[in-house]
């Protein structure tokens, strides 16, 4: 029982830490006048699209930008992938 309580506390702590880390969001959309931001499997506009994000969607930036691209994960929504870096803003949507 004690191990279960410790494991539950660790899981709750991880969820709270992940929630606090969500400080980036989709602030701009694709330049093709779409109403979404494309998430791609590789950092290239010609790469396969794996997801579409709506404005103000929270994302977690993973690692450093590569050229003009940044790798993101979407909390609670696999898969993550690459987005054009200028479309992601830090902080909370206004």
C-alpha cells in the first residue's frame, strides 16, 4: 500500500510539472491562409503532415530550433513533430 501511495504521488507530481511547463502556444497559422498550423514529421515544408493545431493550442517545445523549425509535443495528443518556429509564441494566449 505504501508503494502505491508513493507511486501515485510521483504521478501527480509529474502531471503538475508538465502542466506548469506548458508555456508555449500556437500564435500564428500556416502562411497558406489555413485555419490551422501543420505539424510535420521532419523540419521541412514538404514533409508529411502528422497533425493540425488550432490557434492558441498549448505545445511543449523540445530541444533547440533547427534552422527555422522547432520540434514540439502536444500534451495529451500524440504525435508531436516539427512546426515553423515563428508560429509558436511563449507564454499564455492573450
